[in-house]
C-alpha cells in the first residue's frame, strides 16, 4: 500500500493516478501513525520519570540538609579540643 511499484509500471489515466495517490497517502499515514503513538507514550513515560527523579532528589537533599544542620549544631555546643589545649600551653622562654 505504501508504494505503487518499482517505477516500471505507472498509472496513465487520471482515475488511476488518483487511486495511486490515495494508496500512497494512506500508506504513509498507516506507516507514520505507530511512530507518533510510540513518541507520545515515550514522552509521557519520560516526563513521569523526570518528575519522580526530581521528587527523589529533592527529598534526599532535604534529608542531607537535616543531617548537616544537626552535625553543625552538635559541633557548636561541644567544646573544641584545640581551644582547651591552646589555653593550657605555656610559652617557653
């Protein structure tokens, strides 16, 4: 349906050319339709995957932020070992 032939036999009358044009047009549409359907499905799945990936990344960043803030707060309230050692040192000489 998508081809009329190898080119050695062609329709001569106008009605034959109209039928050939109809067959060619229908064949192109018939072959092209699955491609557009597959593209739309792929596009939908890709959009869902990106949305899910964005959500997971956002949640993980939020969890990491909580952990980092907790560590920083713990470090703020604990006395630093370096400061206590420097205060106890006496210069020689």
